[in-house]
């Protein structure tokens, strides 16, 4: 599965490692992804999502239903 957050759409970014001698080599910056299960009371079932840490904080603040509705509107969820 891809290294993409299912709520925010954050994905791997590419950048450079820069040495003391100013040599540059390519590297990747991966999002802090966690696999987490949430209970959705409207559906009465558990949903497993691959999320970044900031998305987990957003779910704790707004609630899973509101966040999933926004993600579907933005095209990140099916």
C-alpha cells in the first residue's frame, strides 16, 4: 500500500541530504503514518484507516464522521 494518508492526502516528498562539504544526495521525507481503527456510530461498524499523526489529532478534535465526510469531498476516500 502507498505511503499516503487517507484523510489529509499527505504523501512522500523528495529532497536532498546536504553534507558538511555541501554534497547533495536525494532522499525522501515520509509522513508519520499509523494504522488505526475507529468505530463509526452512524454505520455501526469499525473502519481501519492509514493516517498521519496530524490526521489522528484532527479526528480527536472534530470526530470521525465529520472528518470522513470532508475527506470524501476532497477525494481522498472512496
